[in-house]
């Protein structure tokens, strides 16, 4: 952090966050210049395909990268304190209490040999000097709050005695037990079937309203964040390629990659799992990110910018009112493609 840096007035603000890993094969640029702001009570969806840097970002915010093998630069401001330049002890003290995380797979985040209740009790007692009896009462309350039936009995169950959906609820209870102000949910519903997915998303929406936390939901599926997010950040190759309100992203998306994500949303409402406009090719290696616009090898419009796509990294520039996009195509051309080529196909289904 440079000396002239001004503190952020946002609840959470990332400024030019970079997280690189030196490896034998080369430098992995997992997060490469990410910036955003998030206020209490608001939800940000971070969306992108596998390997775009979503989890590395969330672990970075929580200070969970090993400083020996991760090169972290930029700034992460949480309520007036800068975390990248803070000590690991300081950031560890915030984890669980002021910021907490819900992982995709509760089984890997929960200890198999301890009861669900004991794990919530321990998580609570790390930050609160209370008796076991008081913490147990709180654990039962939290399990009830996240919709576990008979919480006073189920508190003594082991994780494997819970169904997948209930385990996810229990992990949410554990994450919320210290009333964190920032909650990061990394693919919270990916491992669950569609009905349970919808229930967990409803639960998260209700809880976020009650707790007034800032919530980050990370997913590869735009459908998951459609109803929950105030703002959406679309990530590709470690960078933000589009940022806007949920309305911006769903009604007037600007980036060809976002169009691809919209076209490849699973159709939850239909039996068919057909993708409307799948994105061709596969995500880039973060060791050899394509030059210029990282998306150019997969972009159907790359030839419309006179070779610029493979030569120059496009800036993330504002379209209007906070809606930003990283693409060389002129705005009027993007609008025309969306209106005449993409939107009609998506709406025709
Ligand atoms: N400790 C590490 N050392 C080297 N490379 C890493 C490390 N952690 C993550 N990476 C690489 O960083 C890139 C981004 O990984 P990340 O886990 O953030 O992707 P993701 O967007 O969360 O993907 P998914 O949707 O599959 O969870 C990947 O190429 C991954 O291999
Ligand atoms: S800059 Fe070019 S290659 Fe990249 S998304 Fe825009 S049109 Fe496609
Ligand atoms: Mg991930």
C-alpha cells in the first residue's frame, strides 16, 4: 500500500487486487487487477467459468492465502482498515467474527468426528467468552433460524447424519453464528439438487435481510445470482470484464462473454438442459493468458475491431451510471449486436 493512499469510505472496497502464484510452470495470474465496492445490506454476485479466479478472490479477501507462495498486491479495505498490509494475526481476528465464508462442500468444511452443534459452539466461543451452555443455546437457536427441524435434538448429530441441504444450512448457521458483517458464499448451492438449491437461496436472502450483512455470492451460474444480487461482476481470466446492477447485466449486457453466460444458463424451468448460445472453446490457462483481450480466441466478434482484440488489453470503461465493460467494440455496435442478434435468440425460447 502506498503512503498516499486514501482510506476507503465503502464498507468493503477492493482496489487493483492482484493475486499471483509463482509455480514451476510459470506465474499464475489468478486475480489480475480487480476493483469493486460493496456496502452493508447489499449483495454482489461474482460470476465466471471455472478457473476465472473467483475462489482465489474470496480467499484473498479473507486473508487465507499462504503469504509464502501467493503474491498479493493492491488494497482490500474492510470498514476503514486495509487488510493486504495488515498482519496475518489482525486478519485472522476478523475471520469468523467480522467476515465469514460458506463453502460449496460442507463436508470438507466440517469436521466429521465432531457433532454439528459442537462445531458451531466452538466457532462461537472463539470470539465470545461465554459458557458452553450459553454457546449451545445459541447454536440451537441458529440451527432453528436456518430451518433445521428439531434443532434441540439435531444439534447432537454428526455431519454425516444430515442431508446435503441440511449440512449446507448448518454451515450457514456456523458462518452466521458470530453475526459477521461480510459473508462470502462460494458456490453455496452447486452440490445440491435444484429444489434444495432454491430453498438455500431463499434462506440466504432472508438471512441477509435480517443480519444486514454485505454478501458476496460466487457462482459459475448467472441464474443463481439473478434474484439475489444488487450488483454483478463478471470475471474472465482473473479480470472483471463487466460490472453493473443485476438489471444492467440481464437487460442490457454489454460484453460478448456475458452474452455467452446468459446463453448458457441452465434452464431450471424446463426439462431440456439445452444451452441456447453456448460459449465455444474453453477458459484460458492463467499462466498463458491470451494477449490483448483474454476472451478474443473465443469471441465471435473479435474480427470486428481490426485486430485490436489480440493486441491491446481493453480498459474497463464506464458505459453509464456505474455500468462498466472491458471491450474494444464501440458502444453503439455492442448495443446493435445485443438487440438484433442475441436478445431475440434468448427471448425466443
Ligand atoms: N495456490 C495456488 N497455486 C497455483 N495456482 C493456483 C492456486 N490457487 C488457485 N490457482 C489457480 O488460479 C486459477 C483460478 O482459480 P480459482 O479457484 O479462483 O477459480 P474459480 O473461478 O473459483 O473456479 P471454479 O469455478 O472451478 O471454482 C486456477 O487456474 C487455479 O489453478
Ligand atoms: S474486445 Fe474484441 S475480442 Fe474482446 S470481447 Fe470485445 S469484441 Fe470480443
Ligand atoms: Mg471456485
